[in-house]
C-alpha cells in the first residue's frame, strides 16, 4: 500500500497538537515522528512560532503558552515566600560596594526588595532593566539611576531584547545582583525565557562580582535556559530552608553560600 504523505499545513497542525500533548519535543524527535528532515522541522517551527502557536527553545519547541505558565504572574510571585525574600534582601545589603560604587539590579521580587532597602546614607549608581526596581529608586537623591532600554515583558515588567543587552555592554559594575527562577549544581542558574536569560547573561558579564539571590524553593531545580554556571557566581544568598547538604553541594560548585 502506498504511503500517504502529509501536506505541510497538516504536518504543522499535527506538530502543534503533539507539542500540546507532550509539552516539549526536540527537532530530532519531530523529524523522526513526521519522517522529514531536521531542516524541514526547523522551517515548520519558525512558521508556527510566527503564528504564535509554539515557542522555539534550545534544540526544539514548547507550546506557546507553556513559558507563561512556568513563570507565575509578578503580583502572585510577590506574595510568595515573603519572609524569606525579605531576609535574603537584607543579607544582600552586606554585599553592596562602598559609596560611589555601581550595582546592577536584575528584575525580580527579591531584587526589588533589595532596591527598597538600599541605605540612604550611601551614594550608589544603580543600573536596572526592571520597571518595579526603577519605580522604587526614581528621584532618590542618593541614587544615580540608569534605566536600560528595550521591549518590556508583561510577565516580569522588565526590558529585554538586543537593545537591552547592547546597553549593558557599556557598563562595568562592582556588583551584579541577579534573581533566578531555578538553580542547580549541574545546570547552573536558569530561567524559562530566552530573552530574559540573555539580559541576565549580559549582567553576569558586566559585573566584577556576581551575587544571585534565590530562596530555598528554587534550589535543585532547572528551568529551560541557563544564563550562568555556578562557577561564574561569586555569592549565592538563600534562606534557612536550604539544608546543610544542599549548602555544601552548592559551595563545592563554586559560589560562597550565604544563608540569610
């Protein structure tokens, strides 16, 4: 019996359904599933991404709505683990540079708390791509604020894109304070969105010292896109929910581990 080949539109519809069912698939898996070349799969995925049906990730694709589901809404995140985030932000104050120094503040609910706690008797230059962070600091006499350009993501209220990454290349900061969606010994620090990851990566490159603020619920978890290996992180600040075995493993991978 002669094999019936799919039209491109049928194949693309079937790919979309498969991704919805499985949650993720690699280019190689899709090529095998539909008996086409990997180049054909990549073209299909590009068309589907432009149509808003899938999202390309490293090596494959996920449903378009999956990243939004993985990243909780900003307001919801701000009410989660409030005490831990507050203690982490207070502990991070000990890592600020002297007066006149420059810091990078990443987007995130913990970094926003740190922004609100910056000492008023110390002049600092603050560079950020996060609107909530900038809103807390705008107009304060002890802060020279630089707000980075870019497209603002509704999920995080942070600027991303080539303009944001390019602008970061002009800065050299004493300390870069970063948030993360997940941190694991093997995968390092990671986040679901490639655009967010690119900005975080640029912040890592721009900081003389890199400090990651992560409550203990994020330890030993992985998100899709890595933006820093653990040996690129100088200090990991977490809370007392991290047990001794976790602290030992993370410290062995590179960073100093500070428990707030």
